[in-house]
C-alpha cells in the first residue's frame, strides 16, 4: 500500500468514526445503518448495560440505538484522539469518547449522564467503503450524572407511538 493510499484509508476510517457520532446525535438512522457491515459484534460488557458481546444484524443494531436514543432530548458524542491501524482491507480504530445524554426529568431527579471512555471499532473495506464490523464501548471513568437517565429515556421511548 502506498503512503497516499494509507492516508486516504485513514481519513475514510476517521469519517466513519465521525459519522457514527453524528448519526446518533442527529437521529439519522439511515446514515447510521450505512456505517455498518451486515453483521456487527456489539460489545457493551463494560458499559452500564453489562450485556455480553453479541453479534447482531446491522438493522437490529440500528433499532437498538433508536430505542435507546429517541428517549433523550439531546445527546452529544465527541470522539477524539483516533488511533488507526490498517492491515489490507481490515482496520482497527480506537477513539476516546465522551458521550453526554439528557432526558427531561422531574425536579430532584438527575436528568443526564456522561460516559467517558473509548470506542474500539473493527472495520472492513467492502466495495471501496469502510464498514464497522465490531463496536466496543469501553467505559473507563466514573459516570457524571446518573446512568439511571437511560431508564428514564427508555420509558419515554416506550411511551411514544
């Protein structure tokens, strides 16, 4: 691989990472789906959900994200410090992540939570496009606010038609 091809692939992977953050914050579910291979290994085992790693269809992953995120009034996913490793048509990317989530709540109830950690993404180049095949959300710091905001958001999402 030439230095120029390497640079082009690194920029393309960075665009996928930015797209992952923006699509969630914009609630752009079609854009979110376009970032994933048909099957994705999702690992939330260190997140507060405590789910074991699961391979799922990309459409199901997008529905999971929609079900979680639509209950929040706003989210803000900020990715930084990308570390990209390329190996042919495979790539790994680790990026620091700060994810803020806000949901309306009754007075006295903590209405937000912020997760600090990183995303570890596995990607594969398919048809000239980099697609996510593995997504790990690794929480490395304490919560700011309360992770119970997720339960408030889930109840709010479930109540919507």
